[in-house]
């Protein structure tokens, strides 16, 4: 099925880092929010790293902006079966450079192999791009504690730049 990315990026002019997934899952597209699958570990990781509780979309957006974090996805449109990154074909990427021109982003984190590979293949920016393992529950090779060690880099980078 051909999908056009349905979500707008979350950012403001003070965003310092950008977190990019590949394409929102079927559930995230239905719920109209990033990492919305109840078993996705992205938001629990953010809660643990930043010692906070994030229950609603509004709380999550406020959290991102307060912490100078932008969030979007690498893919603008593609053919995809369900939520499977391995099925992705016929990719068009989002205009990341446009977003960078509107912010103070100094680091980009790609959550998952597909996001990182497509970013490396199609997008050229003068900013360091850091790979993070996918927080999807389908990525069973990485326990929550292992993901926590990787995702801690987000807070570390923010602390270095304040």
C-alpha cells in the first residue's frame, strides 16, 4: 500500500536535536502521533531518561519542546505492508534540510536501521547523524535496559549543549 506520511514534524526554533524514525506504524498513523503503539518503548525510554511521566499527546509535545527535541521521520512517502520496515519500497524522503533551516539542530538521531540507511542514502546534511536501535517491540534483540543505554545519548548531547 502506498502511504504518504500523515504527521507534521514536532519542533520549534529552539530545537537542538532531531529524532527521526522511518514511517509511522499503522497504529501511530491511526492515533495520529509518533511512537503511539502501546508496546513501542520510545516514550517509556524518554520517561526513564528524563525522569518524567508522559501520558497524553500534549504532555509529550510539551516535553519535546521544553527539552529542545524535534521529532519527525525520514520517509515522506513509500510503499509499505502494514508497519514492516523491511517491506518499504519506492521511497521519497522528507525535506530535512528545510527543518534544519528553521531550528538550531546540531545532532540527528535515527531510530532504527531503515531510518538510518535511508537517511545515509538520500539526505546530505552537515550534521552528525547517530544510529539508535529501534524502540519497536518487534526489535526483541534489544531489551529495555540495552535500549536505555543507547538512548541515554539523547540526554547526554542535550546536556553538553546547554
